[in-house]
């Protein structure tokens, strides 16, 4: 799993193996044609759902606020289900 080189949603979703590079390219075209945000383009294309986008946004916020990629990578290595549970808890506490 390659670490994201920037904190944009496309890189994070690819890093989490939720989308492919091809999905990214297709979403960029869709985004330009329809004037929507990248994540919304992926949702419209059926590549991700609302929960996937919210999880990626939580990861993005944590990375921007100083969490290390290495720490988040450890969560992914623990297993996607367990990592997603942690992200769900973070999302729940962020929405309070």
C-alpha cells in the first residue's frame, strides 16, 4: 500500500484501496463535466458511498491536523474492519 503524497481525497481513497487510479481519472473528467466536487463525482459514478466519503474526510482532517501517515497506516494494517470501526468512532465524536 503506497502512502498518500498529499492529503487530497483521491489519494486517501486510493491509499485505502477504495478506488483505483483509473477511478480517479474518470472522476476528474466527471467532475469537470458536471461541476461537482471530486467525492461527489465518485459517489455519482457508484465507486464510493456516503460512508466511504465521510471516512476519507475524517482521515484527511486527521492528517491535516498532525496525525502521521505512519500512525494511520498502522490502523489500516490492523485490518480494514478494525480501522473502519476506529474511523466510525472518530466520525461519531466529531459530529457531536
